[in-house]
């Protein structure tokens, strides 16, 4: 059951389907788990792949990020989820498009803002200007065994 606010504009259902492309560099880790998330001006996500393969996914100076349970992001299932990949650039129909609907989100008018989607039980959307860096820390993920 959907509960309305009485405001027709606020009650409008956003129905756009996300369109994403895989971040090629992330394919080195066929599967991963998120171990930690840290924000200190940069957003750093620690991941663990097979064996002792570890990496940090670093977003420099993100505009914003959100963490949501995968159950609340079913529009991304099954296409934009493991085993198809775990780090995607959202080309349209994602959180950035939702935020652009807000008149006070003035930074979106600057152009060049990008959105990335990291798949996990708690999924992460990141709004930023530059793509993330994936920094390997441990066993080469392509040589690691499960």
C-alpha cells in the first residue's frame, strides 16, 4: 500500500529504470565483500575478494553518497548485480537523476557530475566528479583462490 502526502508533485512515483555500464577495472574482483567504509573528505571502501585479495575503492571529494539495503533498490536487480559485476557507473535513471529534480540541488547544474553504484547487501551510490581509484592491497585478485 502506498501512502500519499496530499501533495501531487511529492506523490509522483519515479519510474525510471537505471542504465549502467560496468567499471572495467572492477572486473579483476569477480566477487567481493565490503569490509569497511570510511569518509574523511574522501570516501574509502575496503573490499575483500577471493583468497587474500584486498582493495580500497577510493572516491576523491565526493559530492554525496548514500547507503541503502539492496531490498530497496530492486530496480538494479538482476542486470546490475553480482555475478555480472559489482561496480557500475550509472548513466541515467539513478540517484543523480532523482536529485536533479530538486531545484535546490544547484551543483547538478554545473555539468560533469557522475554517479557510481557499488553492489553489496548494503548498496552504495556515490555522486562525484571523477571515477574511483581501485587500489590493490594484498594478493593479486586474478591469482587468488577461493
